[in-house]
C-alpha cells in the first residue's frame, strides 16, 4: 500500500511538473487523540474523557482509536484526516477533519475534540433534514437560501446533510477568485445559519474549473480541492444514534469526442476500497444511509416514470445522463451484505421517493428536490418532472425510514 502511494505520487508529480523535476514528499505519520471536550476549549485537558473505538481515516486507510483515545495513521502530505463521528457525539463547528499541509514532513499531530449530542436517549427515533442544490451565488440565491435555512434551523434537527451543488457554478469558472467568492459567501453568510452539525457532499457544480481550464494550467485549488478547502473530505462517514451515514463523491469527469468536458455519476475504485474498510467497522444489522449528489436508482423514476416500481437500467446511454453509472456494481460488491436502508441524492432538482427491495432489505431511494428549485423555468410551472423549491425531512424509527418534502417560496402555476 505504501509503495502504491509513493508510485501514485511520483506519477502525479511527473505529469504536473515534468519528469526529472519532481520533489515528492514521502508519507508522514499523523497521530492524535479523540476526546470529549468538556470545557469546549478545543484542547485536551487532563481528566477529559478519552474516546476509544472511534474510526479515523485519510480516505484510504481506516483505523480506530485505542482505549486511551489515541490513533496513528500514515498518509501523504496534502491529505485530509477525518474522524467518523460516533453516534453519541458530534464535532463542534463541523471540525471532524484536519488537513495535513502539503509541506508537512516527518509527523503531525491532529486531535479531534467532540461533544455529546443533546439527545442521548437511544430509542431509535429521530428526524434530520436533507437539503440540496442551493447554487449559492446565483441571482436571488441569498434571499432564497436564507429563507430555507431559517426554516430548517427552526425545526431544530440534530444534524443537516447537503446533497451537493452548494455553489452556483464553479464548474465553468476560470477565475479562482470568482469561485472563492461563491464559496465564501455561502459558508460565511448562509451555512452559518445552521447551528446543528452540517455535512456537505460535493456536486458537479462545486468542482472548480473542469470545463474551462486546460490541464496544463492548473491553479492551486483546481477541481475538487476547492470544495475540500471549505468543507473537508469529498467522501467520509459519520454516525448518529444507531445509524451509519456515508457521504460519497460520485462526480466523474469525461470528455466527448469534440473535446467537451462533462460530469457523470461514478464512484472511483479508490472510494470503493475505502468504503469496504469503513463498513468493516459497522455491524451487519446497523442501518446505513448513503448520500451521493448524482442520483442512483432514483433517476429512473424521473426519466421512465417508475414511481414505486423497479426497472433494470436501460442498455442505451440515457441512463448515464441522470444517474450513477456504476451503482449496481457498488450494490453487488459492497452493500449486498449490509443493512442499507436509505439512499439520498440531489442533482435533478426534483423530489422523488422510490422504495426498492434487495434480498431481505428494503431500501428507500430519495431525490431531495432543490433549495433553488428549477429557476430556469421562468413560470415555475409544476409538472410531473419538477418540484417547488424545498428540502426533505427524513424520519427514522429503528429500521424504518421515511421522507417528506417541505416546499417553500414561490408556488408553481398548478398550485396557485
């Protein structure tokens, strides 16, 4: 594994810097502790509770803290180390990750202070909110998102998940300054309205510069590094009560014969390997919820009218436009023996809820609509394939999951 990492780093440096100009750094050791921050000072003080058995990862290797709350992991400079927050705690101000500087050498210490959740009654019941496709930076987006997030905050959920396309369109921007403006406006003015733990997935519009910047002119925060700068790892996991949540990055990049770059749904082999390791720390009966930006099975509900039904993927290329192209393989290779109960996604700006059965497990696929609605439809007409601006509330009762769409703002023509 170490050899593979070093080879990967050498190849990447050769591509970006030219053969013979690479000054690749070797792996470094990251160590630290996970603890209960009783006095909320962000530092470990003697006597504070140390948390054993907490999963820590760098997106490739996965380990767990010992009974003293200590961990060690070897990783590359520039990587992100994160903790899979246990179901009894959360990270204040979403500090469940730490960055290893690109210039780091030898070793680095990263501690993770956690605090107990306010609801410690593990009765298997809770509700959380799923938002998606805010497209912050678009005209009127601040007003819309402020209204929606104020509603969400008023519901007092234990946590909120964002399904991606956080900013308007970094995908087509060539200016790093302009992309940062969208990200900073969202994070400083809007995300701060949500006081609960707030987990973000990466969407295709969050990826900086893919369509307009030639590969030989790569800026510092090119691609998904822009997202990671503001929100941490593009894929990771966390827990709440008895449930395990997995956020995956399924934004793939491809080029047409004419040279046009586009995004499509794909989970990389590296993520699959990480996911297997992550799930090895999860008991077989624990409910699992999966979040991706580009829809999985749910996309067929929009394109083929499959509300409440199941249909095999089509053999033509239509399926690639609207759904994760390799999700069936992911189900077979990773989730088949797991208790996958819920799959959430955004991207299509519509709300759909599709139940599906795999072996003995019932899975609920939900496309969560969009905070931004379908603004490109000037009349905001509500049709079979559109939804009002809104977000989704998910209810959990032991092994049962359900979803309710909560619209807000402008009504469609059919609802007036």
